[in-house]
């Protein structure tokens, strides 16, 4: 025997029914704080510093180009 019960309620009503806390105000505060921190860190970084942090391990764009070309050559030489 199979019994199906459909309950039509909003998430807020379901949360209140099960006694769960409303964490939406806390989530909004945390998102606002994260956005403020991100904006502050982006404003503090110069474009050069951002590129250096993104390109860790590469000393220059020439090295990136050489690695890219070497990878393309390996891919081209492994044809069946």
C-alpha cells in the first residue's frame, strides 16, 4: 500500500512548523560582509599585482606561450 500526502506551504511555513531557525538575516549579513571584503581587496590590488597572483608559477607571458606551444606540439604528434 502506498499513501501520498501533498502539503502546500511556503519554505518559511515549513521551517516554522519543524521549529527550524530563520537564518536569512544572518546569511544577508554574511554576504554583505563578504562583498565588502572582496571589494576592499580588489581596490587594494593593482592590475599588475592581480596578474601576478593569477599567473603564479609563470615568470612571464613568454613562458606561458612556450608551455602552450609545447603542449600543442605534443598533442599534434600523438595522432593515431
